């Protein structure tokens, strides 16, 4: 007796193939320039790092992204790859006093970090939008049902 097995992933891949493809690089570049990843016209942020609820131009919902801690991690990585080689090159070539290093690298690190954090967060939001991640998929809702109070009481006992 042959029984055909269909994995749960097969149904998910069929649903994914029905969705229109969203180009990843244009979405990330739009996010990098702090624009809506969908249309590229509307603003992505209402504050320094606060994303808008919906795009003012196309109406795309943006509030449900989950950038969380990824933008600071990527920012630290990028800034570290700029600052550390430059610091080492300056030290090897000129051997300046410690106060010169402090006066140069601390402000430069702060300026680069604060300047890159917002565009990096925007590009990560664009990536999530392009890959239908974290609520950007209209067929999938991440909202969890409300917990049953009776069930919670039984777990505590």
C-alpha cells in the first residue's frame, strides 16, 4: 500500500509561490534612504528611529516590522570595520599620543554610529518587507489569541 506523504512545508511553499515576488535589493536600497520599501516615495521614519505606522504615499503597513536589536549589531560591525583599521594605520604610521587617538576616534565613532543606525534599520525593514517577514505577509497574521484565564490558573497550581 503506497501512501503519499505531503509535508507541511509543501503547502507553505505553494502559498509562497502564489505571492508576487518583491525585489530584495531595491527594497533594501529604499530603506537605506529612509523611504518606504514598497513605493520608495513615503517616509519610513516619523522620528529618529521610530518607523511610521503606514506609508503616507502607498498605504503599506510598516508598523509590524521586527528590526529589534539587529540594526545596532550591524552598525557596530560596520563602524568597527571602518574605525579599527584606520586607528591601526594611524598608530603604525605616525605613533601619535594617546590624547590624539581619544580626540579623534571617540567623536568619529559616535558620529558614524549615529549616522549609520537609521539607514541600516531602514534597509533591514526593507529586507523584511521584500521577504514577507514579520507581518508583511498579508496571508499570515502573527497576532496570538488571547490566553484563557482558566488555563492560566490551572498552570499555576
